[in-house]
C-alpha cells in the first residue's frame, strides 16, 4: 500500500496532468534568449506547490520556475514540464518530474510521460511503470549499448560550452552501439529505468531535471554518479546513469 507521501505525490501528478491536458501552452516567458517557460509550466508549478503545501506542510518545495520555499532538509523537487521546447512544438518527449529529497539525496521519484501514456514511480524500494515492476537492462557489452545524451547548448558562448559535450559524444560514438538525444532528462532516466536505454550522460543539469529520475534509476538497479565516477551530488554539473555492467566502462570512455 502506498505511503501517505507517495499518495500525496501521485495526487500531485494527477493535478499536473489535468492542467497539461486542458489545452495550449500559452504565453512564453524567456529566461534567456533561447530558453523559455510556458504559461502551462507556471500553472502546473503553482497548483502542485499549493496542493503539496496542504497535504505535506512539513516538507519544503523547490520548483524550477518559482524557486525554494520552506524546509531545506526535506523537500519536494518539481520540474513542471521537463522538455518544455518539445512540449511547445508538439514533440512527445516531455514529462512532469517530482522527487522527494531528504538530506541532499532523492529518496522518492515519480515521472509522468503523458504523450506516451506512462507513469513511473518508486514504491517500496522498487521501480514501477504504470502497474508493472521494472528494472534496468542486462546489457554488458558497450558495443550493444544505447546511450542517451543531454542537449547541446545554444546561443552566446555555446561553442565553448559544447566543446566538452562534443568530445564526450565523439568518445561514445567510438565505443557504444548507438547514441541518442531525446531532449528531456526525465524521459532519458525513465527509459533507462524501463530497460530501453543502457546509459544516460548529461553534461549540464539542475536538480529538478534529474532528481526523480535518479531515484527511479537507483530503485531499478542502475548506478548513478558524475561522469568521472565520483558520487553524484546536488551541486554537481554532470551526471552518468548506467546499468551496473556498463558503468565502469562508461566512466573509462568518458575519462578520455
């Protein structure tokens, strides 16, 4: 039976999806000259923040659009729409991502990918897709691995920012089976959890992008670290999540 915290999270995702299904993305608010949030991003975050403040008043809340309020040791972490550009352009790889963070570690995660009809959640220390228990793949040969990578930077100084990413992709292309770029960290990590991807490499991420996916990946048997193999932390700039048989090999490839 789900805990009270898990039930609160599931009802929050229900609320978020009802707003997503209500209609168009609305006006855009630009954070930089290329990065924007839609009215739907703000509507979801405001509604979920209010809902969870009633259901779990002892917990703080961190959202991508409005920032952090309340408890900073135990708090919800929400990306109202991960993959906003995909959502705004009618591309299916986007989702709502909600995690519970305790003492800097994601302890619970749930991701909804509405265009795919999928809801992922950690329950009882395991990972679930809809009503099915899931786990990461058993791939052990890099030449068979399907690896997803994070987006390129765009705009001013993008060449400088992408130099490292291009180098990592070049090394991956030399070693793995296929490289993919899906445009949504929530989708990347959910599909790693479901065994569709064998590794995920993200060079620039924020907590709300990956916290729920990290909880899911770990519950499904995956290994999560920074790209150099050091333990993943909230303040880190990059992430490597992989199936156990490939994690060390991935670290070796990226170290080059």
